[in-house]
């Protein structure tokens, strides 16, 4: 699982910043692509593209955390402190860089406000409800699966 330049307890800050930038660019591009694809496949007033992005990102971050915390004696529920020190830079790159740019809280909130301003209270409610509870459950499931990888 080690990645050259990333799987080390000693953090090379310039190298980490390069990895963060690359992972961030990849996450942003993937977010745009998934959002557009989901909107084409499921045309609705509900912002299903960002919903799909945020839910898949929740599962991803849970899987990542569980996999990188495995073997540390942590139960996977203690924050980034549960990441094996050898993989801390990899965790930062994929959680902050990739997942941080892939998922979007601000975009989700803007879309919810737009629904509210349009008077679409039902879709605004569903946008919030379908993001929060499933996102939490997918993160928890991902952690448990990742711990077993």
C-alpha cells in the first residue's frame, strides 16, 4: 500500500503540497463529471448530481479512513488520530486533496438555498435529508469495510 513520497511518518512538505494539488485537481474534475452525468441520467429539480457526489465521497472517506486505520488498534472512530502514522501523508493527500475537492458542502448549500428561494420547500427538505443521514451511514459503513480490507 505504500506510495512513494507519501507513505512515510516524515512529511516532506513541498512534496505533500504537490500531491495535494494533483489530488485536488483530480477530485474537482471528477466532481464536475459525476455531477453532469447524474443530471443527464436523472433530470429533476432536486440537485441529484451533488447528492451523488457527496454520498459517494462519504463512502470513499469512510473506506479510506478504515483502510488506513486498520492494524492501529483504533476502532476507526477517533478522527485522523486513528490513521497509522506511516500513512498520514497519504491520508492528507486523499482526504484533504481528493475528497476535499470532490465533495462540496458549499455547493450543496447554494443549491438548497436556490430551492428555498424558488419556493420548492419539498425538494429543499429532501436535498438536506437525503444528504445528511445517508452520508453519515455511508461514512460509517465505509469505515467498517475499510477496517476489514
